[in-house]
C-alpha cells in the first residue's frame, strides 16, 4: 500500500541507490529495498494509528498523565511518547515507529483504552511499516561497533535504519556527532559525515580550521570494499559542533538581581580601595576560635569586620543613611543592620545582622552562623532579608583582591573584601616581615558621600582591624 | 578490593542488555541485591538504572533497600496536597518523587523497600505480595497478614503494613512495595497531613489508611530478619542460593551514568516541577492593626511555577504600582517559599522607604509564603 502511494507522488524522485540491502529480508514486510531521498519538505508517508498495547493484569483502561511529544514532533522508534497510569502503576509508552506525530487522541487526564488508537504517526515513506515484534538484526559483518556501542559507558543511540546506513559505509557510529534528542544519531548526521569525507556536497568552510591529527585515516577499515570511497587525506576539517543556543526566561533569583541592579544603576558610584594588615587579627582569631567552638559557634573573620564597620559608622553616620527617591531628604538610620552577601545554590542573597551597634563580636558570630545555615537550606525569612543599612561582601573567600561592588539600594555604601594573602612588607624599623594582607574596595553614593568621608571611615575601620586591641576602647 | 569490584562488573555486564546476551555461570533464575546506601535519591536512581539497563529474560532481580527519613510521592502526585512541606523543611526530611505511580509514603530506617524486577510479560504484583506474606508467615506463623485486592498487605485485617506501586517500560517492569517493621508512626502521621487549603488538582490523590508496625505485633522482629526471610522465600521459589549481593548505588563504574540520575531526582524541576497543573483558591486572614483583613487569593500553578496570580486586596491598601510589580514578579516564578522571599524582599528595596508600607508589605508577603 505504501509503495503504491509513493509511486503516485511526483514530487519524489526515485534514485536507484547503491545501498541495496543484503540483509535478512524478513526484517521488512516489503520486498522492495529501494531507498528514497526526499527532495521536498512534504512527504507522502502513510499515517498509521498506533494503538495502546496491552498493559497486563487484565487492565482495559488507563489515565493519560503526561505527553512527551506534541503534534508535529518527529519521533524515532523506542522514543517515549507518553506516561499513563493505571491503579498505582505508571507505564511509559514508547513509539514503535519512526515518523512524525500527526494526532494525539487524548488530552491529559483523559481515560485511554487498551486496543484503541493513542496517536497517529506518519511513517517515513522509505521505511515501511515496522513489524509487530522487535527485530534483532544479524549484520553480515560482525562489527561489534554497530550494535549498542559502549564508549566509556556511553551508549550511542541510533535507529536500526541509521545503523544499517552507517555500516554500509563503514562508518563507526562513535565518529559521528548526533544531532537528535539525547545526542541520537540521525540519518542526516551520517549523510553530513559522508559529505565531509568526500567533500562533495558541502563546500569547505572558509574560516581558519584546526588541522586534525592523522588518526582519522587510520581508523577507516583497511578491508577492500566494492563501494570504496576515495577518501582524500584532509588538510583541515571543520570541527563538528552540534551545540544549540538555549533561551530561557529570567525568573526567580535572577529576576531579583535584575531589579536590584537596575535600581542601583541610578546611584552615582565612586570607589575607594585600601590594603589592611591583618597579621594581629589573624593571631587573635586563632586564639579565640577554640573558645567559640566550646560555645558551639564557628568564628570566622567576618564578625570582626562587621563590628569594626559598626564602630566606624558611629563616627560617620552618613554611611549608614538613605537618600529618598527625590533626593530631597537624607535619613540617618539608627540601627546598624549590616548585610552580608551570601552565595547560595540559587544565587546571591543578602541577609543582615540586626543592630550590630549593641552586639558583641560573639553575638555577631552566633547570628552569622544562624543566617548561614538558613541560607544554605534555602529557609531565610523576609525579616532576615529586609531592613539592611550597610553591606559587606566577603568575595575573598572565593578569591580576588580588588573589586568594584555595587551598592544595594536603599543603602549608600558597600565594601568588598578580597582574599588574605601572605606578602612581604616593611615594618617601622625598615625590616621585611611576613604580613597577612587583605584588600578592601568600598563603593559609595557620591550624591551624599564624598571621598574624604569614605577615606576617613576606611582609615578608622582599618585601624581597628590592624590593631584589634584598640576596638576595646570603643566597644559599647 | 579490585577483584571484588571486577567480579561485580562481570556479573552485572553479563546481564546487561546486549544482543549477544550471555548469563553468568549460575543457572539461577534470580539475583538478590541490597543497597548499602540509605539515601533515597541514590536508591531510586539505582532502581531506575537497573530498570533501564538490565535484561530480565533469563534472570529476575529482587532489590532490597532502606532509606533515612524521607517522604516519597508518586510520579503524578502533588506534594502540596500530600504532605506538610513546612514540617519537612523544618525537620530536614527529604522529599523525593519516584517514577512509579501510586500514593505517598513515609520512609525511615524502620521501613523496608522491596523491588521485584521482571520482564514486561512476567509482571505480576499479586505473586510478589503473596511471596512476602508467605515469608512473613514462615517467620512468624501467628501473624495475621493477607493481601487485599488493592495490592495492600493488611495486619489483623485492618492495619496497612505495606503499600505498592509499579513502573512498566517497553520490555521490563518493576513492582515495589514498602513493609513497615519499626517506623516512627508519630512523624509519619504528622508529615503526611497537608495543611494547605483550597487546592484543586487532578493529581493522583493518596488514600489514607491506618498503619501499624509489625514490631508492634511482635517486638522480636527486626528489619534484618524480615529482609532475610523474604530473600529466602524468593530464592526458594527460584531454586537458587539466597545469597544477598551488596551494591553501592554511588559506584559510577558499576552503574555508569548513575550520578546523573541521582542528580536529576534531586532537581527542583523533577520533585516539584513535575506536579500536574493545579490551582489554589483560598482566603488569607491577615490581622492588621485592630482589624482582620480577608484577602482572597487565586493562583494557577503549572510545572511548579505560578502561571496566574490574583490577590484581592482592599483598594489603595498597597500603592497600585507596587501591587502590579508584585504580581508581575510572582508570575513565572517557582511556587517556592525561598524564591518568593528573595523576590519580595528585593521589591522592597526599590519602593518608598515608608515604615507603614513596609509593615503592610511584610504582612502580605509572609501570608503568601505560608501558602507554599
């Protein structure tokens, strides 16, 4: 039937192909082995109704739960078509044919009946109707390559028809780049591969190409074949790249970043950077770490940085302020709610430690621990993420020295801390000593903050950290 | 060490679906394996792997596994409808979606899981369940256990001790079931009770049942004894040695591609995103100053993301610009408290710094987040 239909379609040209199969003829219902090349987009394929096969246990009806394909999609044999459910059993229905889906007989949550049509598939004209049972092909040459290839545990997916084509042309499936779903090798991929070999169909790429190693010619089987292609030794070959661009909508954490940073753009930023000698602080933390651990708290450098910042803000409160929308009023915030930039799986979030001005270094450490564990579990609450007045970003834990941080509105300043490096420095006596150096990069809103203020704040913060004992004088 | 893993590779590779399928020298019709892992995702992944890669024509497989506390929902279920997600998050109980159908179950180390792998043709759940009952009765003849026609196993004619689910593929199938030995019933009943109101969906609902542990009937029973008894019965019916082979589901050399499967099972897209389309229609009762506001909320959620969102606020309660920003932000976002929190707190940054406004905003958002 298929054959007759095809004959009457004048849009398809018959090419008596070289690829006459010498295979087990019972594999195809029709004795004609002609391979047809479609020259137009419209194909005169046969529409086959793919019926829902027996589920077992005497089940006659199931509920359609999910479609994996839609009308117009191409499918290959064994591709998943849909998921149906019956009485606690979930069944994956796979396609028996290669072709194009023309009609879905059910919508989601409809009841489907065993033995009734599930989808209509337009069969690829050249292939004919596949037999009822799965066919185990016995290739004439026992090429291990052309069955389920396992390359370091990776299966090469290709339909039996594609495998046949590859085998006839002595092409190793492992050499072909698949452009189908799950890197499946399609007929087009084999044809493209062939074309590149002979240089016949595709012109060589004008771009500069990487000369491939001569490995390629060695892998072509030396066994003489009737249909031997003269494979010229390639001088340059375009590297096959089947990656596709992927577009997805901006949602979630990214959306939040877009909003914040777009608003930050309105703020005229200026930067101020400096270098801090943390040698004494490093030593102090080493001494205090075990004490904190006894109390069940992990002590990092951040609590010191945060407390020193708060002490600095007491002297320079304009850095803990907010400018209203019309730039008419500046509000000096009483609480020092210092935000700490946190990198989580989902993206950047900035929870803040409330009222640092009345917290001890240990209190801050406790709160940081709490925020960090909630942050990594994705369970921070709205109160943890709102009300911030000043922010510190410890990018140095990942790396980097100097940065250009972006101010988070409605705040007016932010500091980015680089990594601590051991560097040689000169002391007061002119001797070289090993110093623990960290760089800080401040950004501030130049509408209400001037460079001098930022510099003086930074110097004060720096002095507290370089000489931690001085913090004792001003601790409240 | 190397020899052992090589041996494992050999027997496993021989039962893999290759055209020239050979089978290991044992003439047994079955293989019994047990997972050394208690991670629900790893175990579900290896179950999946075995279903995809092994050939059961010559040899059927029985897989034994236990998980640390987790709630496992069926393929087409709605986690909001089935369990108390807030409680799960608080107690750090994992949530997993399996690939088989059926209802929601709670797993912990006092519960054992059994998976019977066969070819599609030999798929037969009743036989498997009868095997389990036979094994239990052989172990403790006085146990009153029987299989119902809903594929449950009941103790004393009223308490459910086992639930069943199945997955059928093209050429192979598996039937798995639970068996309550000594699970924490208190946690079980509290996590399997959903607090979310106003949900309307076509997702497969679970049928609640009274459960009991076999341990309560006979305190001398342990999970090891049950596993052993069932393995013995399985082996006897296939005239094979009842040796249990231990497998590590994290072993990439034994199960190539397993770490990808394990990762996929943990993605938000699989666990929450596979929820069939559902809608929420509920009323928020917000106590504000001296009054209580009734706010109607309607949302449509598809693939776990908010498709449509309507919040019926009193006029001018929030500046209209801010309200539309909120709706715009929520639309397309995950129906997830973490993501919603990040979004709504960000929006606060770019609106007027007014305490009254902030407190109204926080109140509304906290209530919205409670729905998730």
